[in-house]
C-alpha cells in the first residue's frame, strides 16, 4: 500500500499566513471544490495520526491509497470518523458537513454560483454555524461575532463575494486550526495491552 492522495501538511498546506493569499483568487467553483478537498485531505492525515500505527491497515481503511470505496475514503466518512475519535467536536462536524454540501452542489451542477438559491440556503446555515463556532474558538460572545458577520450574512443572497468571503474565512481558520492540532494528536493504543486489561 502507498499513500496516493496528497499529503496535507507537506504538499497542500501553504502555511498559516499564506492560506488566504493562495486561495482568494480562485474562481468560485474551484474555490469551493478545492477548499473541500484540502479539508478532506487534512482530516485523512489527522486521522492517520490518531489511528494505531499500522499503516498497512490504516491507509486502505482511510482511502489514502486512492480507493474512494474505503470505509473512510470519503469526506463525509472522514468527518464522522474524526468526530468519533475525538479529533473534532460536533460543531466542527456540522460546519464541515455544510462545506461538503456546498462542494457537492458546485461539483454536480452545471450552472451554480454563490447566489443560487440552493447555495444561499447552505451558506446561510454555514454562517449561522460559524457564528456559534467562532465565538467559542475566539472566546467572544455570539452577539459580537454575529455583529461582525452581519454584513456578510445580509448579502449572502445578493452578492457572490459574501459567500466567497465566508467560505474563505472558515477555510483559513480551519487550516490554521488543523495545523495546530497536527502535532498534538495522540495515537490510539491497544486497550488489551494494558496491564489492567480484562485478561489479567
């Protein structure tokens, strides 16, 4: 087995200060699809750091060998697995699932943009979830965060730049957040190898 998808930290992550600069000039459809792909590869890498150190088992399980049919080979499955092994919290999972929905919309429709009614519905929910999550991440009140995001929120149905800005903000923060987590993730151990196991 070999790791065939891009390695997030070594090949994709441009550095905390460069994230916004690297992605801000992408066309909207490309921004949505690429940002979801980058977050997906980040979750795959973080999960690989969390699972037991058995690459021959973990790589095909995670689908990093290029097999999208793997048990954890899709963005949705990686979100769920990351939540279940404690890499992300339910609020992160909800946000990432909205980004996945936006990615699916942009990937499977020929004519769609950020002011398309289906996209607006997703970005409005994304904004609502982001207000709650960023308040916790930045230790601010939801009212304060909501006030600063109000202009974006008010323009989601009218101005494509509002949806783009919202996605870029969330994407940039998650890139930095995952980068900080990267060195802190602890591997799962073998529960039966502990001296107080049920076999003793």
